[in-house]
C-alpha cells in the first residue's frame, strides 16, 4: 500500500538510506549525485519547458555537487547556464569536487557571489545547503537566499529549500521559498509540516533508481496521507448496511463554557466513518451541542459513574 514517496524520514535517516544505497547495494556516491542532477534537470524541463536562462546557486557540500551535475546537463542540452558558486570550486572535496571539475571541463565556468547586476534569470535553482543545515544561514548564504526570494523567476529547490529544517519543517529567518522541490532517496518529513509547504511549493520525489529495499532498510518516521491511502482505509460500503454496522464512538468532554472541542471531535468521528457517535458533556451543553449536527447523540452527565453504562456499550472512547 505504501509507495516509497509516502514514507517520511528525518535528515539522519536519509543519511542512513544513502549509506545503505552505497554500501549495501553497491551504488557509488558519485552515481547517486549524477542521478540527483538528472532528476532535477528532468523536473525543470517538465514544469518549466519554455525557460532557457538558468541560474544555479551551488554550495560547498553534496547539495552543491548536485547543482554542478545539473549545470553540466543543462549546458549540454543547449541551455544558457550561469553558476553562482558560494564557495570556490577549488575548495570542494569528495564527489562535489568531482562534479565541479566535470562542469569546468565541459566548458562551464563559475561566478562568485553576488551575481552580475544585469543578470535576469528565467529559472533559479537552489543547490546551496540542502538537508544538512542545523543552524540559521549566515553571511553570503543568507544574502543569496534573500536575493533568490526577491526575484520574479520561479525557484527550484534541490533536495530541500535552503534554510528549512527538514525534520521539523521550521524555517530560519532566511529560507528559500521555492515553487518546486525535487527531493531524493527518502521523502523528508519537514517538507510537509510547519513552514515546509510554504517554502517547498510542489514536492516531487525522486528515488534515484534505488531499490525499495533501500527505503525498507530504515524505519520511517511518518507516513504521507494521500488519496490512495484514504481509499484503502475507507473502502466502499455495502448497500445493505446501517449505522450500527460501523462502530459506536463515545466522546467525553466540554466543561462549563467549553463545548466546542467535544462538538468538533464528534463531527470528526462521523466524517471519518463512525456509524454512531455519542457525546457525554455537562448538562448545560446537552441541549445545544448538536443543534447544527443532529446526527450526534448527546448525553448530559454530572458524575463519572453516569458514564459506566455508555462505556459498556461503545466500541471506542
């Protein structure tokens, strides 16, 4: 029932997925970086097919490496590409250094921050910080993020918007506001919580052609609720059924002048598919709590012992 895209992970868990793909499944880290760049390139062509003037911001780590792969692919496809490197390519290490050298060897070059004053990009890519950020962006990185957010051109975030905590979804004061986020290997929990949706735009998941056993190797930290899950959990009901066929829920609450929460709880239970719902609340609310939702049954109670008979009848409380 669960697809790879529906499983949500923390940044630490995604690093474990990367490790599993590299060590247990023999996929070189550089190959994963190539696939990441290819995924972003394909998504950019799909969502913004008419835009040809690309500005790619590259940071110092693997996120920047993904950006250099993207730049090389775009240039080879005939796009006008400008790379703004927040760190000189000569200072990079590991796979990021390899992809930067490949970009330079293909005839590309880099500009230091800030971009030329007369540069008017058609499409901007954020490959600055990705998922590895654990503090507020500073210095040139913060300035670059602020600059991106002020442009009219759409922004694509590579793996995650820079400045967004992918565990919590909380954004720092400077955080990229993307129109599209292409995320890799494991879908990140924080892309869908708190500030995440406002900063990610549309999220597209790319498995980087890793087998499902990679995702299965690490327990997820959440599930993304999609329409297919709802349809699976709430299948079509037989026509020959009635309210007694689908369970009885008891909601208890609503102290004096506090009738709202238990009322909302009761309607939520009905909307979720409960056959019968009874609300037990203080007598002063009993006559009014179901005025706008007569499907709710209401019992006014003063003492806890008055709930015993109800508790013996219902399926859930």
